[in-house]
C-alpha cells in the first residue's frame, strides 16, 4: 500500500508543477544505471556489460546438476529429476528444465538477446575516442566482440544439445517486431551456426596465455566447436534413423560428420598450448590425490584447463556453495547429490580389471568377494585412483567434525556404516553412523551411502553460516583438454581409425595410473568418458548421443553397511539396497520439450517429437 501511495503522491506533484518543471524532473538521468548510448561510448562500461553476460552464462556448479538425470547420482530432493527419470516429462511439466531452474533451458535466449545487443553496438565505442586512441580501443573492442560471439555459440551449443534445432537469432530483437515468421532452424542449420560462430570467435580471440584468466580464448572457441560437432556426428542425430530435421540429419554423410568432428578436436591439439596435467602416475595414491586437487584449484592456470569460471565467495562476488550443497550431513551440509551404487560398481580395479570379476552380488544383495587377487572383503579396496579422488564412501578420510562430534569421529572419517553390538545377554545395541540418514542432521543424509568428493574443498566449512554467504573458491572447469583428447579418440573410432583411437584412449588411462585397455574399444572409450569426466555435466549428453538412456536410467540402488561386534569378533557386510524405482525410458526422453509457457508465447514454434 505504501508503494501505491508513493506513486499517487508523485503523480499529484507532477500534475501541480508548471510544464517546464515537469520536463526538468522527467529529463533527469537515472543515477543507478547507464543508458545504451552511454555504455557504448566507453570501453570500460562496454566491458562491464560483457562481464555481466559472462555471469548470466551459467556455470556447472549447481545444487542439482545434470548428474541427477544421467544415472550418475540421485538427488536428495529431486525437484523435477524424477519427472524426467520416470518417463513422465511433458511440455506442461518439463521437470528440471522448467524456466526457473538452472538446467540449460529456453531462458538462455535472454542471454542471446543481451549478447546481440552488445554485438550490434560495440563498434560504436571507437567513435567516442580521439584519433590517437582509436587503434588501441579498436583492438580491445575486436577482442570483446570475439568473446561475445564465443559466449553466444556456447549458449547455443548448450540449448542445441538439449532441444535440437533452434531459432537463429543473430541480431537483437526490438519491441513491436513481428516474430510470427521466426521458426526453429533445422538441427543441421543450428550446428552450422554454432560452428561458424566458433570459427569467427577463434579469429578474434587470443590464446589463453594472451587473455585475462576466465575470458574466452581461441582454445575455448575451438573446444566448443569440437564438442558440438562430436554430438552432431553421434548416433542420436546421425545414425540414419532420424525422421525430423529438428533433431538430427536426414540422410547424413556419416563419414563427413566424423571427419569434421575429428578435425575440430585436432585443431585444438595442434595449437600446442594445452597439455594433460601430470597426476603423478604410476603412483596411484598420488594420482588419486592430484585428480582431486585438480578440481580444487582456485584459478584456471593449469595447462589442461581450457576455459571455466572463477569465484569470489564474498558479498560482492558471484557465489558457489559446493561444500554446503554436496557435503556430508555429519558436518552439517546438505548432501544433495548421491552417487549411485551402479556408478560406484562401474569403477575398475587398480589393475584395470572389472569390478565384477572380483565381486558378485548374491540373491539378498550382499557383496561376496570371489577374487583370487584382491581378497579384502571391502568393496572399496584396490579400486582405480579416480574413484578415491571422486567419491566419498564409508571409511574415506574427509573433514574434522564439529567439537560435539569429534569424540565419536576424531579422524574425520566419512561414516556410513551402522555399528551393531550383540551383547552377552543376546540383546542388540546399534549406533548409527554419523553420516547416515539416522545420524546427525538425518534429513540431509545420503540415500545411497555416497557423496561427491570431486569439486569439494576439504579446507572449507560448508555449513550455512550466520551471513548465509558461505562459499567455495574453487573454479568451475567447463572445458578441459582431457575432453578434447577423448573427442578426438571417438571421432577416430567413428572413422575406423582404430590404432589412432587406441593411442588417445590409453593416453587418458595411463595418466590416471591404469594400464592400456583390453577388450572392446568402444566400451573402453565410454568407460574413460564416464570416469574421467564424472560429475562434469557431460554424461547426460553422452548417454543420449550414444542412444543408451535405457541402460543408464534405471532403478537407483545404494549401500547398507553393518559392522557387527560379538565378543572379540567383528564382521562387516555390504548390502545393495533399493532406493527408488525409475523408468521406463521412452523415446521422447532423448530430447527435452519446449516449455508450454514458451509455446504459448510463440505458438508457431514446432514442438519436439513425442510431446
């Protein structure tokens, strides 16, 4: 009511003022914002506008990331992921792709509009400077133009891999324009738009070593091109079964598509500016520690990192709260993302052999060791190094506890197991593990028994503080060289260049402390993508383009661990338990529907198949 009274009073004052005074009041320049003409008359203001575009281009640190719809994890509070994973997603209920959620969705067109405004006006900046400064300012604005074109291509790539063909918007929209002729381009046209945008950006951008850290680079532009062209060449869009040009190629030239994907990855490799980080192989403990530390870095300086986003967890900076979101309930955190038992069981043993060669699950769900080589009864021993750098599992050393919990866990061990004591009189005493759903802040306990270790920072207290601004410094790495190596290997495999693909797959394995792969090369490639890039928001795109959703979106299982003490004898059991039933996977799930609200705004837009 006060707000409306204020407006009435202001209107009354304006009506009573002489005409000249009214004009003087209304002609005042706002003090809290700049007009477009002012922004694009100053290179620093234009750069601030561009930096805001970076901020609006979403990063991968989210409370509920794409891992929750890929079979990697289950979300403690699904908030739409269950809608997708149970096959009941629709245009009226697009699950986590609703416009107000963080998944890449149709709302990213707002970023596209802002970038198009920038691109249409950035050349005006030079005109505001004296002749002697024009050359220097022009060099800055050309570089900034390259950044904007890159960001637009990146945003389009995220949406294209989610929805398929998109309206191509390469100029800013204005109020009053007729949009009824604006339709979705084909998938091929959209991919071509992204690819050409990456090429244009690469021509304008400097190498990573020449750019301010966090800005777009030549390497980043070429890496996005590699990513989208690999997606385009894959089974989902190019296996010859597509019947709608919005979601793939009609009569594709598969060899040409694989060749383009290979050449795009090769272009990044041949720059010679990127290299795989040294994790300390063949020392497996060093690999585990360094893999974890790689994702704990506070900046993007490592030569493996191509592009990402850094954070300043203060009241003035952009915030990410990975420790609070993903941390264990026994330390007062939220435990939002729960890795599945299927993911844990997918990790190879330290010698590169399959987990199922050494353990089996009996009819009651208990893990039984059948190995003649790795004889420890625990399913967590002798696993490959990246397991220990990625997953918090029962008995993993993690963070110190709060003072009132340190007596129970002085070493800070992530404790999932239940301690059961059979007393002399036959009664049973049980103490729940601190990090179980019966433990401290039980409502945030993991359902599956596992949490992320990757991305967390053991030096950060992730609990919700008094300022409600608890945050992490570690950077989000969106593009890195390991992905490019795997992109190249997959494209070579698609072309039948087996030896070349083998070399590059083993490059990733050997860096991780594993021997060369044996067996099926496609399985080996997919294992490396699944394991090396775990939780990096790549798997959902991968399992769709490989057309294996049915294999990955399945009932979620976790672990129940009971340590029983009777007299001087202690025994431990690991039992697989059901968490939630999912599916069935239906064909329409390979693409996400355009939200009904968006279709209502533009009813001439064609909806995706199945919706």
